C-alpha cells in the first residue's frame, strides 16, 4: 500500500502530498474487482501507466460528468489517450484502443469551476466495444495481463539496471529535476512499477508512450524504454553542453549575446555555420546564371564576404540583398523578337486607329532588325496631347514584336537616386527604377515606356533629367552604371519609348537624345472610327452589356463628339460613352425598354443639353474682334482677340492673363500699324488720342506664344478702321516689325480645332503650307486656306469693306 499518500482522517479532508509510492501497486489491487464496462476519460497529452499517480485537471463537460459519476460509485474509470491532442471533441476513432483502469483517489472542486482529480493506474485494458457515447463514452473492456520475464532472465535484470542508471544520469543533467529523485528510483523494487514509473515521466512523444503501454511482454517493454532513455540522455547531454559553452562565452556584453551564442552553438552541433545554408543556395543559383565576367567576379567576392559574416551583423543583410539583386537581374537573358512584319502591322492596326507615322517607324525598326540581326535600339519620344493613346501604343508595340512590356512613370519624379539608385551604405538603399523594372520583367530587352518625361521635377536632391541622359543615349547606355549595383549594366537592347505632352518642357540635352515623333489630335472622322472600333465595345463590356445589340449611326457619333467633347484625344469621349452605358445598364437591370438604335433624343435625355456649340464662332462680330488659332498641350483651341478704343493718351492696355511673348506681339502689331497708318487710311493722330485695350477672353487661362501676332494685328486694324472681320475666318502666325508673317507650330492641332468649331477659312504663313499637306484631305474637306507673306495681305483677306 502507499506510504503516507494522504494526510487527515476523513476522505473529504484529504490533501494531496507530493510523495511518490515506492512499493508495489496498492495492496488489494490484485483482488480489486474491475467491472466489464467502464466510463472512459480521454486524455490529451498524457498516457497513464499502472501504479502511477497523476493529478489531472478535467475541463470538458463530458469528462466532468464521467468523473463525477465514477466517483459516486466504485471510483473506477477507464483512462485512454487521444491520438490527436488538438481535437476538442473526440470521436470513437480518435481514441487509442489500449488504456489503463484508474482509481479516482481524490476529486477536488476548483474555485474557477473546474475539477481536478488525483488518479492511480490499476490495470491495462483493451476496448472491446464502445457501448455508449452520450453523455460520455462507455466501453466494454478486456483486462490485459503483463507477461513477466523468465525467473532466471539475466538480460532482463541488466535492462532494469541500465534503466535505473540512465534515468539517474538524466536527473543529474536536468536542472528542473531534484537530485533526490535518483534516490527514489533506486529504492523502487517492483520491476514492473519501475518500468511504468520511468515511462510515465519520460520526455518523449505521446505515440512512444502509448506504444510502451500497448506492449504485453514486460521484457520487450523494458527494451523499448531503454532505447527511448538513451535518446533522451543524448538530448540532455547536448543541451547541457550548449548551455555550458554559452556560459563560457558570456562576458560584459548584453544579455542578447548569450542567446545568439547559444543559437550559434546549436547550429555548429548540427554540422554547419549559421549562414552556410543561405550562402550555398546563392552559390547554387549563381552556377546556373548567364552573366558577364565582371558580374561573376563581383558576386564571388560578395559571397566570400558573406561567408565570413555573422547574420546578426548589420552589414549582412546589405551584402545579401546586393547578391540577391545580382541573381535576379536578367544579365544576358533576352526574349526573341518576332520579325513577322505583316503580323506586327496587323496588331498595331487592330489596337490603334490612325497613327500611320508611328506604325511606319516601328515597322522600319523591325525591318532593320530582321535584316541585320542586331542594332542599337532607338529612343523614341511620342509627343502629343493627352488621351490620344501614347502609352497604350507602347504596349501594342511590345505585343507586335513579342517583347516584355514595362512602364516607368516619371511624372513628379524629383530625386536623381530614383534613376541611378542609392549607395548601398544608406539605410533603405535600393537600385534605381530602371533596374527595378528590368528585374521585374526578367528580360534585358523589354519595351520600356518612360511615361510623362516632360513632367520630371527638380530640387536639391539632384536632377533626374540629367540622370536620364546616360540611360537614353544609345552610345552610352550599353554601360549604364547603377549606384546600388556598383556595376555596369547593358541597356542597349531595351527599346525605350518616352511620352510627353509638351516637348519644350523636356531638358534640352535630353531632348537631343530623343527621336521625337509628334502625334496630333484626332479629327472628327478619326474619333468616329475609334468610337466604333474601340470605345463603344470596351464600354459595353465594362458595363455588362456585351450581348446588347444597339446601333450608333456615324452621324449620331459625329453629333455626340461635337456637342459633348472639346479635346484632341478621346478620354472625355470615353467618359461620355461610359455615362451612356451606365444609363442603358440601369434600363436593362430594371427590365425597361431599351432602343435598338440610339437617337439624338436618347443622347440628350441621358447626357443633358449639348455642352458645346459652334454658334459663338460663326456669329458676325463687331469691328475690333478677330478669331485666332492657339495650341495648348491639350490640343488646339480657338482664341478671340478683342480690341476697343477709348479716349486717352495713346496707351496700350492688355488683359486676359497673357504671357510676355504675347504682350510683345501686341506691342509689335500696334507699332507696325502706327508706322503704316497712312497706308491703311488711318489718321496718325488717333494713336496719340486713343487708349488701345486688347483683351483675350477666358482670363483665368494663361496664354502665351507668338502665334496670335497676325490675329492681334487684324483686331487692332479692325478697331481703328471700323472694318469688321470676315465671319467663319480664323488665323495664326507670328509677325515682325518689317510686316512679315512667320510660320508657327502645332498647325494640325489648330486646323482640327478650327474644323470642330465650324471655321471655313484659315489665314496662315506660306511656310506652313507643308503642314497642311500632311493632314488627310478628308479631314479638312470644305475648308479654304490662304497662305500669306506680308501683313497687308492678311488685312486684305480678313477685313470686310465698309458699307
């Protein structure tokens, strides 16, 4: 029987004492009658062995009920281990088949509502059949008998002796176990209980303990226990060795140093240094890499440096990230160009309507590549108003020639390091955006769009435009140097395509390296085709109306474009169609009637009254008002120049938010007219008696440039002579004090703006005739052009005779 296991007289007052029973199983256990059917208590992380006493906290409702019912009767319960300790509500399949009959020695109600029981193992059993699972598991059981070893089995005696020795050594090596435990072990005489007691306290997996419990032969059980003890002893010795080693290394440094050294020791015992695995993985990748000799040498040096460093040092991640970048860069990996020119032309035509000049240039580039096999990629720059498809054209070019596509947005970029990269020594250093893009697409010859190159900023952190000089020079970019990479990288095979709205905003040296291709705005006819081929199908699909059959006539599209948009591109038009489709989608969703063919009435119902009208440009204006053509970065525009005379002292007053160049044009026009007053039948004294006020409406919009010169001259002349300007007529051109008319730029944009406004006649410099010839005749049908050399020709063409 157990020695002094409890203190106190009555059973209700007993208190658990941490005294381990040292003799055989409790006296009378052999004779104790165990019923054929028992309630089962599943345990999560514990295996109970016969003779062993365990305190168990019971938390599950089923288990609490099973324990309470057993305690009220014979205090016997069947204890089995769960196969998976994570399962909260186990089923029959989750229970081990072999368990231990336990006697509940004490049941304690805890203050938090839980229940703690002290149980002692009695006999092993096997579950024959589960007889109930509610309110708790009950099973019919078969008691298992241990097979004792032969009386003269010397080998078994050696096993028992070894078990005692190994367990004693583990106790000595484990700081958490009291050394007195080894004395208790030596005093256990019952061999079966010794095996059970050591097995219960073994620091092994639950499966190993369950395997020990299921073995019937005591000799076999002792043999397996000995193996598990040997494994545990080795782990205890290793842990002790590591602890002693780190203690020896500990000095005045921080407490964290101890943990690092312990980790280092563990990895050394495992057979390698802490960063060996990472370095080996980098070297393995490097063997499969195609790269120049210089890159190979730099990588080798970096890897050797990494091998000598400890992962905890700050420079370790810097060197590792640098080597990782070198491995990720596609040094000599190129995609194969597709030289099928017919297929390329078809792709370009399908994706974009018009733009013949650009398509021709791309096909020329492909033709040279096909014949020569290799060439330095040109640096193209698409310049034009917003919304005409410059960026999307770059993607089409990539598809046409079978290259990877990457877009680099330069708008607002103001740090040179964004292009060239940061020095590695800086915290948070990164390679430049160019190399980051190359790394992302895994190809050294992609089509790279440098979007909004005219909007690069400039501040104290360097000039990104200057940093781009090396990138965009075909003679230099074969050896582009990135500060982070610290090595030259070949960008000569990259097809760079820059986009810009205003060519004048680009750094002059950078502009010199670009092959500028100007894209003008779309004519009404082009917009109609773009709407039919691209915008309408795209918006129908985007709004779930792909299968809706609805017709838009060319005339209706023409009217919609002129009445609801004023732009060179098609972005606003795209938004107009989106509004139409949203309205149609609502009708479809509400199962209302949807027209087969759209009409002006439908358009006006959805979009409201027309936003724009050409009437203002075609009305007869009083003397002193002329219509000019202007160019802005968003396309061409119509400009009114208004002049009035009032009594004064010959002053010139200018309003309308005009720039310096435009103000100078007004002064030049007035000076020329004053010098040639008699030629235009004007009294020279008027110039001293009148104040000339020139105003350009839409004063909130800044206006500048020389192209309004002849318009200002015409307006001033009209005011002084009283002759009105011919209706439906507009003009553009620069003037000189000698009376000459000079050419200006942006002609196509201006002419298309005039066409949109209903202008029928245009006066411009004779040198701009070549620009008119480049415009498709179908787009300017019905318009008449007057080419002039002198300002007096402008007056003769523009001013009506007095009635």
